[in-house]
C-alpha cells in the first residue's frame, strides 16, 4: 500500500473545483466538483489523490466525517501593509460624508500614508503579521498585497520589503502588487508625481512586484494618467490591474480591456460597454463587497449582470483601513446576500477564480493531483452553510503545503 504524509477521509463534501484551465464564467462558476464522502491524499506538500474510499497508509489521518473540505481561500485584492487605523472616520460616514469629503477633511489614503511613512520596518511587519494571522485562521492561504500607503520611493520600497519578509516567514503566501498610483501625495504636484512614478518608482518596484495597479477615479488618477501608468508597468514586466469604476463611471473597465489587465476591481459603476469589453477580453472582475458595506453605500457591483455577460468573477476582502476585514467567509456571505451571487458562484470566486486573478491557478485554487495541498476543513457538513451561518468562523482546520498549521479549539 502506498504511503502518504496525510490522509483526509470521509468528508461529508469535498469541493474539488477541478478546473477547466481558464477562469470560470457563467455556468462554469456553479460547478464545484463536489465529492460526497470524499478523501484527499497528500505527500510532500502536494495532493496525490482525490476521490472516494482512498486506500493509503498515512503518517497522519484526519477523520472529516460530517465536515466540508475545500481549497484554502485566495484573497486577490488586499492592502495588507499599512500603519495605524481610521476608526474616527466612522462618525463622518454616519454623518453622511462621502469618500472625497472624508479625504478633504484629512482622512482617507493620505492620512494612512503619513502613518505608514513614519512607521519603522518592524512596526509595519508586526502590524501586518497580525492581519495575516487573522486571515489564516479564517481560511485564507494565499493573498495578493498592494503597496500604496507610501507614495514615495523609500516608503513604497519599505512596504515591498515588508511583504517579502512576510512571504518568507509567514505560512500565508503573498503575491505583491505595486500601487504607487493609489493617490497623489500631499508633498507632490500631480505632474511631479507622475514623473516620479513613470521614471523611478515603477522601474524600481518591478524588481519585487508581479502586478501594477492604479486607482482610476475622480480626484485621484484620470483615464489617460492611468493608461500611462499601466503601459509603463507592462514595459517593465508588471501585469496590469486596475481599481475601476468604483465611485464613478470613469471608463476603467474599458481601459482594463484595452491594456490587457488581468483584472478590473470594484466595478460598482461599471458601464454596459465596460462589461462587454471585459467579457470579450477575458478580464476578471474582482468583487469587493466589503467596501460598499463599510462605506454604507446603497449600491454594490452588478455581479449578476457581469456573470450573465460572461465576465469571470473573483472575490476579495479589500482589506485596508477603510474596509478593515480579513475574513473571506464574510465576503462570500455579502456576495450572496447583497449581490445575489449563488453559494457556488461565490465559492468559485473565492478560490479558483481568485487564483486566476493573481496568475496562480496552476498551483492553488482547486484540489487536484499535483497542486499544493492548501486545504481548509469547515465544521458544517455542506458548503451551503458558509452564507447561511454567518457571523462566526466556520473553519476548524487549515492545512498549508500539506501541514496542519491551525486548529480551531472550538471545533
């Protein structure tokens, strides 16, 4: 009998999400590849078998009877590394102030930039590590992390170095995105900062980042500036991403299709033309329902319209000081209850399609032979409990690279 390191057996449901090799869209998002009474065999950090009634001699066996087993969550849009918090903004939100009005009062991105610039490397590392710990215990095993709270060469580099050290020392894998174009810092004019971005910061960031992002929005970076930033990033090997059509219909989704972005994120105000362009070019729409929830908006991204048009959707937390949440389970709940996505679509968006949004689908996002054994075990017997039983952590165990790294003592 073949020997393995770990055998998970007799799960009520194993969600394989065995992939088609491309981002799932339309009906594909509803196929979770469920195996009832399923088992998974793991050796040397990789999945070697998935099925029913597996016969292996295992160094350790987990009886998953009555539980749900699925891929670890992939969070493809976070602003993980920052210093300080902005809890004082809640009063302004309750008073009805808009995002731009909060910015004009001294809150918003530039407030966090000031705190982050002043923070030491170790302070940033420790604060970000705590957030990663929270992500892990709620089931996230891989995340994307953006810069964007430095907004000068030194501070942006500090953020990238913190991300690099976290990736080396923390179980959660991190993929870095350069978001120097997050806002225009108070100590530069727009022309000065654009020159700095294009000539200095993007070339330097390309040594450590995989993607280049821009906040294409009124009061931040316009369409032409965003195009220049993303095209410059491409010349240095950085794949484009874009904060698109979040608070106003700027044409960000159209730009994403034009420049070949891997994803367009937010999309609350996306136009029909933008949706069509994304679908035709295979641009992934990253849904961030935590953001309108935390901003108390009455509008969410039109997920149903996007799915029906053939846009593959991913889900992410948008973890940042304005949307302070590390929990992908909550994003699935918001996607179902506020955006009318089905549980199947939401889970696909939080795993396989999320992996596609950071170019990691060949390694993670589904439970298949040869892929990394990044697995979570949920206490309930069905995936349908994720949007149904909200407000608690349903994860009872997290397995990363084939090693059990977290057990919830409650379960």
